[in-house]
């Protein structure tokens, strides 16, 4: 396998590929495999020479698991990105280097189907699906991992030999636990996924047009925006309460609103606006669902607001959703995201905390984002996949971003203290309890390993995996007994 070292013209470009510019690394070399046997060879060589190896697919990791100074060999999956229907397995085969956008495009144009997955088209399928993967369609069709039929993994056995293995959802597959671990266990834990096969549970996949959910013909988007200056604490509280109450009422798998997904952007006041954005796939009744949603959240505030509703063809939307969220330059940003699942709406105390941090005089960019969750996601049992959170109504995140190094200290301090105060009643983190449901591994946060920020005494892995953690550890023990694949939040032996 060719080694791309720093005197190769491709090196600098490969070393720049990452979303979060907060982290940097400089591996001794990159490998760009084109086949599973290339991956096996690259892993074997790194193991033989005792070099620290890490895999990258899309580069959209929010923490520095890939861009880390200790990484010596970086296997970049960009060249393995084919997407096809595999008649032998009666499932769609997607190589790990494909992006979410390429997967949307190929599945739609080829067969009119969709893999419900994340909100940004440049995310890599490789590191995305095995973290669960929620998105605009999750309330209607579940997580991407809920449609995972099989994986091919390059792993390293106890003798240090690299090898490839296929694991499927089939009940009689001796490797079924390995498949299970890839339905939410998170990236960089067991080995390198080279390809995924997708087919919805309950279908035999023989007809590709019904092997995955049918893509929506159109998607209706909505955008609402308020001037922050029109809000006092009482109105702000009402907005957050209304959003939470709506989510609590409408997050069961049977909800008539499962074809509606909504985001509330509680931006810091120095950003000028509070916003909602969302989508409905309900076709002719989409506008009615959106209007009812807004009537229960925005209506009672009695404030004027701008409301923009548009119908777009599915693929056009999927390849460029809400372009204003990703303006040129967004990929130069250094960011910190701190995520939490909610099983119940925010309490009054939490809303008071949010108001305090969103209106203080800190020179920060960012806010508190709230995304509706549940629907079909909540139709699956917590142990059926490794994505354990199956009774949550919202996924929320305190987030901040900065461009210049001078912004870092104030931004990090603001977002960390905000999150810690938000969950002050449970040690500064959303421990699994009546109200909170832990955290999402696709939005990793290394602060959870730091007793300064996680005072709950509950290890980060329990926040991510709850009761599924011991089972994930057994899979780790079996398939990566030498802990070749690891990072700051990885599953421990
Ligand atoms: C702008 C933005 C929007 C996002 N939106 C969503 C969203 O809507 N829904 C959601 O669920 N998540 C979302 N995410 C999070 C995203 O799903 C995760 O960061 C995911 O891990 C990215 O995968 P990647 O391949 O692009 O990342 P990478 O940086 O390549 O990898 C991330 C992690 O996975 C590991 N990994 C990568 N490839 C493989 C592989 N082939 N085999 C095994 N491990 C691998 C890496 O080693 C690393 O630990 C978003 C992130 C960003 C930055």
C-alpha cells in the first residue's frame, strides 16, 4: 500500500481535510486504499511497525479523534465510495468513503429510495452510520443505523493479524454482535468499516425499490425568524416551553406529526435573531402540519415574525439543505458542540439558565439548538440496536464557533459553563434519569471525561450507551482485543 508522506503533493491537501479546524495532527503518512485488501495491508503494516493508526471517512468528526498529534498513520477512505445494489445480499452496498449527499443522490436516482441520515451532505457515511445517524427524516423512518443490514470490517486479532470480516443482522449469523455494535457504538472503536449494506428490517430486499423507504417526492421547508430585541425573559421562556410541550406531545411513533421535523435556534442575543427551521414530507398536508406546529409554538407569543414556506424536490433539498446554515467559510470554523438528549422538556430553572447565557455580554457566537426527536426512532427497543436512546423527545446542543485564536478561551468557557449550569441538577451533564437521556456519540464531547465538567460520577460511556455498554465492551474484547482502534471516548476493554 502506497504511503503518502509529507514530500508528496497530496499530503497537504489530505492533512487539511476536516470540518473542525480546532484540531490538527500530522501523521507520518496517509494511505488511500481502493479495496478491502488494501485496507488489510495498510492496517497490517501499521500494526507490524507499532504505529498508531486511525481511519477517516468524511472528516466531519466534531472532536479531535482523527486530527490528533499522536496519530502516525491515517487511512483515508475517500477513494472507496461506490454505491450499488448487491443482488447477492439483496441490499444496497455503500462503501465507507461515500458521503451522505452521494448516498442520497445515488439511491434516489437509481431506485427512488432513501437512507434516512444526517443533515449535511458532506458527512462521511463511514463515521456517521455507526453512530446511529439522525436527520430530517428520522421521525418518519428512524435512524440510518435502523436500516443497517451488514458491515464489512477490517479488524486486528489477538495475534496482531489484520483480517476482514462480514457481520449481518441475520439471527443465525455468528458475527451478529459485531453488526449490532455498528448500529450505534460509534466510530473508531472496533476496526475499519470498509462497506455497509442497507436494507430495512421486515423486507427481503429482493426488489431494490422497496428495500429502503421510498424517498419523498417533495419536501416542504419552513423558516421562522424573530428579532431578539422583541423578547424579554417571559416571552423567551414561553417560546422554549411551547417547543418542549409540542415535542413531548408529538414524539411517539404513531404521532400524526412524525412527517414533521423541526429545529429551534436559540442564538445568542448578539446574533440578532431567534429562529425556527424545519421540514415536512407530508406532501399535500405538509403546509397544514407546519401551520399547526407554528400555531402552537409561535402563535401564543403574540409577536410578529417572518414565515417562509417552500416546496422543493427531494434531491435538490437533500444536497443543499438550508444553505444559509453553511455559508462560505463555515468550514474554516473552530467549533465546540455539547449535546444532550431530553426525555422531558426543559424545566423553568433550565430555561432561566439558558436566558442568562444567551443574553450575557460575552463576545461569543453560538447558542442552544433544539431538534425534535422520536417518532419512528422511538419504535425500536433500546437493546435492539446499540443506539440506546429510544424514548427521547429532543436532542439539544450548546454550541459555539470562532475563527481567530483570540476567540477560543471566551467561547469555550461560555459553552462549557452554559452546559454545566443547564444540567447543574445532575452534576453538569444529562445523566440518564426522568428528564434527561444521556448524549449522542455522533456528537462526541471529550469534556465528559473531565471531572471538572462531568461531576456526576457517571462515566462518559454510560452517558452515551447506558445499559448497552457492557455488551459493547464484549464486542470490543472479541474484535479489537489489543485496543488498536481507540480515541478519547472509545469503548474500553
Ligand atoms: C456540520 C455537521 C453536521 C452534522 N450533522 C449530523 C446529523 O444531522 N446527524 C448526525 O447523526 N450526526 C451529524 N453530525 C455528526 C457526524 O455524524 C459525525 O461527526 C460522524 O462521525 C462523521 O463521520 P465522518 O466519516 O464524516 O467523520 P470522520 O472525521 O472521518 O470520522 C469520525 C469518527 O469515526 C471514525 N471513522 C470514520 N470512518 C470510519 C470507518 N470507515 N470505520 C470505522 N470508524 C470510522 C473516525 O476514526 C472518527 O473516530 C454532523 C457533524 C457536522 C460537523
